[in-house]
C-alpha cells in the first residue's frame, strides 16, 4: 500500500492539492466539466470565448455613455460630451480612449429591468434569470462551462481576480455544483503575482514530478473508497486532467503575466483592472471559454465625481487597450466582449452629491465575434431615467451570449432534486448587434 506521507515532499504536495478546493478550483468538481458538458454542440457559434467585464455597483450612465447635457445641472452632472470616431456618437469626456474604439464596439443605451437591489440584480444580470439575492440560478459562465467543458488544460470558467462580492460572493454556479464554479486567479497587479497551485514553488525535477503522479494515484485510490463525497468521488475519472493542470507548462505560463512586455503592461494600466484585462486576453488566447473581469466600486451614493475621476480613466485605458490588443492578435473576431453592471444610477444627483441605484436604465458595451462596430442601440428619455427605444433585459443579454458560443438557451438541465430547469425561461437574442 502506498504511503502518501512517506516523505516531506509528498505531504506538502497532498496539502497543495487539498488547497485547490479552498481556492474554488476543486479538481474533481472542475474537471468533471470535461465530460458533463464537452459535447461541443456549438449550434453555429460565433464565438470561441467570452470576456465579461462586470462593473459591480452600477456605472452611472449619465456620466459615461449616455450624457444629458441639456438637462438641468442636478441631472446632467459636471462632465462634458466628447466626440468619438463614430459620427454623431458622443460619450463622456473622461473616456478618450473609448472615443478611439467606438467603431469597434456596439453601445447599448437601453439596458433595463425593475430591480434596484445589489445582490438580487447582480444574480439576475449574471444568470439571465430572476431569483432571490442568494443566487437561485447558475451564472452564465458556469452554464457555459457545464455545456462546453474544457478546451485544452485550462479551466473553462475563470474569474479575475474573483467573483463579484458585496455582502457575499455573487454570480456562482448555484445548483450546478462546485465542479462548474469559476477558477479565481487573485489580483494580477500584485508584485510577483502567481496563481497558487498552478505555478509551482519549486522547479520540478523528474523525481518530484513522479512523486506528484504517485500522489494523484493515491488520491485516485482514496476516491474509490469514499462514496457520496461530491468533491472527490469522481476524482479517478479525471486523474489525467488533474495531472495536466498541475504539471503543464502551458497552464503555468497562461497565468504568468510577467511574460508580457513591460511596455504592454503599461499600456493596459498598472492597476488591478488594467492587469485583469491583460490576463483575460492571455486566457482566451489559450482556450479559456469564459472569463469574468470583476471591476467593482461603482456604487457612488456620495461624492460621485471624485470617485468617477479615479475610476473612469482606469476603465477607459484597460478596456480600450484590451480591444485594440485582441484585434491586433486576431482574437476579437471570435471572442465576444460584454461590459455591464447590475443597473445604472438615478437621474437626479442626491443631497450627498451622489447617484443612487436605478434599474430602469443602464448602458452596456458589446464587441467582437461579429458585433457591429459603431452601432448605438436604444435610447433613454431626456433625463436618462427610462428607456424609450429597444429595451434590452438581463435575459436578452444572457440569450445573446449563449447564442454567440453555441449554447441553446432553451435547453433543459436537471436540478439535483430531479427537476428539469430551462437555462433561460425568457429573453431573445439582440439581433441588431449583428449586421
């Protein structure tokens, strides 16, 4: 019988494998995605991958993409409209880099729903289905992982640096289970950034690599002896995939952002959002199907303009550079990029010089995978309060993403209790996004 604690290295490796569960990776859970959803039923997919830039807290559309300069000052705010490279399309003056890429993206000014609660709205827009604040339905990325599985050795669903979080983590896999949770990378802007348990702490010699293979074999035997444990009972079936992830130079290099030139890293912005966008590009370039870039901090109930003065330039630089970089590398043609938050902000500036939660109107950005660059879809009224043309619901956004990657939005999945549940129970594709 193999003693997996026969030396200090084996004990350390065993603990490292166990630590993966705490990071949200959970090898057997994650790796089962390979068989559960890898049928590659692509339905004429436009996109190989999706990058979702999630602006948790709710971006003020009045001060970014849907300015109302003719409204009273308590609605218009302080920013001036700025011309872009698309004739007749103006955006806020703190987004000059966006102004140079508007011909590559579609601006939707008519995102709309009726919920002003952070957690409830976030789970709604990240899943396309309305439920409780606690996440009754799996996030779009989890469903994509479930339906399409792996492409290569990297996880199919990654969050950079982590899933959105207010009072608790949001946008999770819900009843699909831990095997379809996102792999959370941590902050790529941290000095010496490494993803724990993918980047080894030591160079692997042939002997140490063999010890890790022995460890995996031991875990395989352990799994066969433990029934009913969702985290490890299926481990044996995915042993080779686990070994590939832990030992693969491809997996380690994908997360090694230091391989990028300092000049390019500077272009993205030396901040968490900029480096997260760069890491997202690296991941889709290497086959990750769905990457969520989480950039929170937009909940400006007070002092909104100092807050936007800090955050809008980071958003502008990181997002625009990612679009340009992906286009240069030929990635934009088969990667769908979506930018959204859970809602917009109130038209009227409050007594604390802030704007509050506002579900009825928000701006969204789409790009890549055949999306019509230069399109402006939908409109709001003179105060930016309500959508007056072509409302786009959370279900419509989710439907469009699923269609882009070739997942049938009306496919029925099976709940652990045995109940069939449709991926989406409403919504339609935003067809105007495509020529």
